[in-house]
C-alpha cells in the first residue's frame, strides 16, 4: 500500500498526511438516494462488509455532562450499546443526535471519519478490525474511503479496542 498524499483534502486526510502512516484513498460514486452508506461503500469497492467500518458518534451522560465517544463497527453489523457502555464503565450509552454529531465533528452523516473531528472525543474500535491487515472507513465525505492498517488507526485515534459489534 502506498501513501496517498495531496494538498488540502478532508480533515481526516490532512491528519493522515501529518503522520508517517501509509494509507490509500478509494473514491466511488455515491448515490444520493442510498442511506446505507457503509454498505454502499463495501459494494462499490468490492469489499467484504466486515472489512469496512462505520463511525458512529455516541453520548454518555457522565455526572450531568455529555461525554462523546466515537464507536467503529463493521458495516455488516450494528453497534452493541450495552457492550460499549460496559467498556466505558457506564450504565448507558445512546447514539448521538445526527445534527449534533455533524456539528461536533464537522462531518456529514455517511462521511463521519474517525480522525480530524472539530472537537476531540474518545474512540472505541470493534476488535474484529484487528483480524484484517487493512480496514476501510470514511475519509471524511460520502464517496471517499481510506484504507489503512487497523493498528495505525488505533494508535492515531488513541482508541480502545473491544468487542462492541453485534453481527447481523
């Protein structure tokens, strides 16, 4: 895999360009009528959906203040909110309101990337990511995915790795 660098880009690619991390961008045509963004990416790129990860923003009510946590799970499954809560040591985790998630991260729904958000947050990546030499996730906009080693993403996001996905 070669490093793909270029001027500008998304906040995710800008962050990757600042690091000594090999990655590859993969563009595809996004159909505006499609709402299953991750599945669309897997199909368009000819990948198993288990290797393509979606980034979901969640909130935790931590002593009266909201704590934000990004959770990454394969597009073939769903986020297990109870498992995520257990990993975080809290009673309850909820999916963030999409408008709030977009405002906080600077990314649109379907283009939510794990790096480069406007505001920092914790990240938890499903442990299945480590079974692949590379994984794919949004590079910060619909129709653009990034491929990189899961260990690099874990390090850059300072992420916790845990079993947080339910398989469909």
